[in-house]
């Protein structure tokens, strides 16, 4: 199915263009992400981290000539809205109503709910994207199994996750993370749910020392105390620091196209379904 037709499967929320809902009530279900973060972190979409991540995602999609995607756990639209502006075809799924409303307001069709509530037909979704979402789920297998069921045989799953449990800090707890992944752990999780990674790429190696000094170390010393109010300032600091960091990450990205980064704060993975010969 074409992503542009998915909105026809759902009921449009009255008085809200591009906003859709299922017959199930998502608000009663556990969501491991602070609901007020959507109002506190608007600058995240324009910060150095979000912009550098977006460039890496677009590069991976363009390499595979991927033009359409269903993004699951789309937050406030940092990825899907930007991709739509670049003429990619997007349909967003976001359980927080405030996030889904923000996405719909930007012109991207958004379903306020969870993936399993969408009840897509088997092998109907051309490609999936889920960016910094799996770390929020107590049981990521549930979502991956549903993606496997509904993904077209030649479709791809694009995802990013935070790396390194040793970098755990109070920011992770504030954001509702359940864990930080390793490359091996991510690979095992995907393979156990029917996927084969075809591309794995570390991002933000240059930020690892800073993350350890400002997040992990204070947390270990019981001096770390991140709140929703200061998340935005960490992800998008003052203009000078933001510009300097963006330049460093741009240089790092250029180098990574020649020499892959040996580690990073984030892991970008592109995966496909296992074929019958690989199972």
C-alpha cells in the first residue's frame, strides 16, 4: 500500500485536519516518556543533535531510494515533519496526543495511538522508521513482531537507539529510557524478531566523552539531576555552542563515510526481513 492512503483506514478527529484516531483508548496505557516534554523541548527539533541525526537518516534512506515511510513513536515530529518537507511521503503514529497534534498541525497525517492499534493488513507497509523509541519500551519485541507482520517483504526498517549502558545518566531516567543498547544486543533483538541488519552505523563519537563527563559520571557520583525543564538546554544549548557542535558533527559525518566510526552515542540501523533461506 501507498503510505498516502493509510489515513483512509482511520477516523479523523473532528475539527483537526490530518489527525486520526482508533477506537481504542491509548491514554489509559503506559507510555514511558514524559508527556510535558513535548512542550518543553520544542528547540530539540532544531538542535545540533536532531539535525545531525536527521542528516544520517536521510542519507540512509536516499541510499536505498526509500521515498515513503510509516514512523512509529514520532514524538513531536522532529523526523517525519522534516522528511515531509523534503518530499518524502510520511504517515506518523504517536501515542501522546500532544505529539500527534503537533505533527498533524505541520501537515503530516498522524494517528494518535500505538502501532498494534492501527491493525495494518499483513505486508502492507512499505517501510518503517522508529527513531529513539525502542529504548522506551519495556518489551520492544511486541512492536518489532508487529512491524515484521505488516512490513512488505522487500521493505526496510530504519531505526536509531542510544548506545552504551555505561553512559547511563539521570537524563535517561527523566526521558523514560529502559536501557541503552549495544550493537550486538540490537542485532540479537532484530534477528530474534525476523529481521537482518543490512547497515549499522555509529553516530556522535565526538560527543561520547562529553556525555560521560556531564551525564554518566555525575549520575554515578549521585550528583546528576536532569529534569524535563533542562532537557531542551542540553539538546540545544546556546547558539555559539550549538553551531560549534554542529560543525564538529558535520566533519565527523564526512569522515564516517570514509572510515566508519568505531563507537558513538547513537546507533543507526537499517534492517530487512529474513528470507526463507535465512530462517
